[in-house]
C-alpha cells in the first residue's frame, strides 16, 4: 500500500488507519471524528490530502483540450482562479470530479482524487488528437494538506511571508504562488523559511479555508508548523472520517460513490454543468454532453437529512422506501453532520447566529439517495438496512451558515 510523506506522523499520533484509494490514510485520531468535525466549524482543522493527484496540461491547445473534456466552461476563468467540475466519458458517466487551476492561457493544473492521476492523464491523452498539448501526471511528486475553518487565515498568517499582500485580496476559488521554486509565480506565496507553496482558497468541507500544495520533502515541517501556530486556536488534525461528514453536510459529493458510473445529471450539483439560462441545453459542447438527455429510466440523486443522528450504512443493500412502502432506490452516502440540529422545524448550524442559549447541537444524519423518480423537497422517505430503519426528509441543502464563501476580511 502506498503512503504519504506524513504517514509516520499519523502512526506516531495513534491514528486509525485504512486503505483509501491505495494509500494508507488516517480515518481519525484519538480526538475522534466528532471533535475533528466540530474543530473545523469552530476553529480549524488540518487534513493530509497528499494522496490526491495533480496533472498539468500545458501548450498552445491546453485550453481547447480541457474545455472539451471538462464539464465547466473555462472561457471566463481568469489567471489565478480555479473552478470545480468533472470529467465524463462518452456515456456521460463521471470518471472523477476535479478542480482546474489556470496559471496562464496555455498552462493549467488539474487536481483529482487519489489514484486518478494516471486515469485522467490517459483520458486527456486519448482525446487530445492532434492538439499541441503536454500532459504530465504529477502523482506522488506533489504533497498537499488542507487547513479548513474560521481561524485558518489567522494561523497561516504566522507562517507566510507578507501575509497582508498574500491574503489582502483573495476571493473564493482563487490561488497564489506555486510549489515549483522555478515557476514564475513561485514568489507570490512563500513560507517564512522561503519554501514556495501554491495556496488555494478552496476545499472540500464547505467552510472557509485553504488547500496547500508543496514539495513532498517540505510538508512534514509545514504540518508541524501549522499545528504549533494553531495550538492557541485549538487546531486539530483531522482524518478522512471528518472530511466525509463535513463534505456530506456541505452537500458535496464523494467521487466514485455519489457520482460515478451513471449519468452525471439529475443531481444537486447543477453548478458543475454549463447549463444555459433555462436549462434547455448547454453553453458549450463537451465530452459526454450528448448523453445527458432525459430518459424514462433516468435516475435522480437527492440530498437528505434525518430526524436525528441515527444513520444507516450506505450501499445498494440499504433501500429507500416512499410513503407507499415501495422501494424506489438505495443510499449512496449516509453520514452524521455533528454541527447541525433541528430547531422549530428548521435545521440550524453551530455557526447560526442568534441561537437560543439552551439549544443543544447533537448532529443529524445526512447524505444522498439515488432514486428512480423525481422528488420534491420535503418528501419523507424511509431508509432501511435490514431491521434498522430511519426516517429522512429530502432537502435542497443541508448545513446552513457555511463560511466558505464569506469575504476573507471577515476572518482576518
């Protein structure tokens, strides 16, 4: 099994480890998934995401290739900005979701999930035809860690050169710097010890924070620096368990589970497709678009929340039943967002303002179901795993008052 440069640190910290995408990764530490989840909502958490892969796409036709293979229209993407979308095959099935970073009109980087660097590189090479493009799989040649939470910028400001300049104007889904010291942009974001980093204001928790790309031989030192700088804020090392529960609460999909070998449509992530204003078509042609047409046998993916924190296992053995007790699908993901609860018929978050003093945030089960018919928000369903059953409600969103999109000045 493969390991990341932080593997020994995880073992020394007593992390519960498991295979994830071929890498031995921490699921949680002694602090537990609940406390790791809540640390991101109330202070900050750090995640080892070095198992994720990066692919560079460079050359005169780099834009043409990516704009054909990626679901989002890259035409309006400015230098220094990044965008979330997906790579589809001809059937309209999702190979992987990804973030595309634009360094220049001829230079892009794609960040994909664990084990997908080679697959996406092969996919791009397959479809580049006579385009003048160089595709490079950087799997295991870049390390990555994420710091997520409301205190992220205050902690990083202790470690970054010229923090006022770096963080002075940094909108959501923008980035600065580069992990390669020879890159022209490397000087835009450096640690105080001179190590260049690509600092991206993005992440997968729905909360304010950053993804940091850095040379593999420098990440252990940075990880320890961040923990030391964040100690007074209560920063917490987080495993993949907290990442998944935060992700589900933020209404974001897990690749190969919530999106995968079925049509990439009729789901909560319309923003990942280039729909025109009335959703009658797309604003561009792209690989897989022709397959994304309504059919009688189409499936639908919806987010849900439970009545309490009780949850069921995900998978095809956990059925979704309607009010007539007819099975209409199965559960894709079921997690517990520990930062939310029901209050007077609405869901509130630990970060919701004006919460009553006596309210107790216990957490609520949440996730995604795949069903055979369209459902309106508010629809009640039963999720059944053997003798275990929980009542859930179809919703349009899950954890309210997320912080990811707030202006950076709110956190400085």
